[in-house]
């Protein structure tokens, strides 16, 4: 875990040092998420996300972006009675890297994100479950985001992400697979405010 954090900080710092036309920012937001294959459909699990990042324009209006953030994922449906599990709580430290286009008002990017699992928990109607099928230590996801300028240095961002199909966050309890369904996957819809420190 310590080595992973050091690596993330080193990568972000290195990019900042070599960049000449970059913007740094901090952000905070909320997100709704679900885990496919758990019978708890819908973006009913609410969590938070926050982090720091930087982006650099390298050709006209084309930029790359790198960020370090904390994000909460999972699923939640306390009214479900057909399935014992009513809540999944997952906390990740993530490194998203993306490429996009931008102007003075808008920005759009797509990218990949590697998440390291910090904490996992499952609950049923009686409380926490201790003998659940363990989650993988990572979540590799693809994402897309759209950013809109509210006022100088403050932007609103909407992002959707999904775990890459062939790298599920864990296997199905039955261990059955299909070519497009290898296990369970995180899907997240996030709303975030960004404050640019350097612009």
C-alpha cells in the first residue's frame, strides 16, 4: 500500500515538473454507483470523491490529464428481500489518466483509471457479513467526462465510468463466466466541482 501511494505521488510530481503549460486543480464531489451481477440494480449507492490533478495542453486544444483521487463505490438496496446482501461498500485510491479536447468553456475527455482497493464491506439485513466472496485488490476502469465552466477557476464535471469487462472486481459466487461477463463490475456516475489553482 505504501509503495503504491509513493508511486502515484512520484508520477504526478514528475508530470508537473516537466510540464510548461499545465493547470493544477483540486476537486470534491458525490457519486452514485452500482455493482453489476449483484441483483442490486440502480445507482443507489451514494459516496464521495475528492482528489488533486493536473492537465496540460500539448497540441492546440488537445490535452492530457492525470489525477490522484479517493472514491467510494458499491451498491445499496435495503428494500430488497429476494437477496440477503443489501449493501456493498468499496473504497478506492485511484489514478485516472485521460486525453481530451477543451476550449474556454468546455472540456471533454476519455481515459483509463487504475484503482487500488482500500476497504471493502458487505451487509445484509442483519448487519455486516464477514465471509463474503473477496474482492480483487484493483479496479481497472474506462471513463468519460464532460466539464463546464461555472465561473473563473471553478468548473462542474460529470463523469461516468465502468470496470473493463475482462478485469472484474471479483468473480461471480458460482464462478460461471461468459465471454462478455467474467464477474462483477463497478459502474459509477459522479458529479464533481473542480477548482483550478493554476490556470
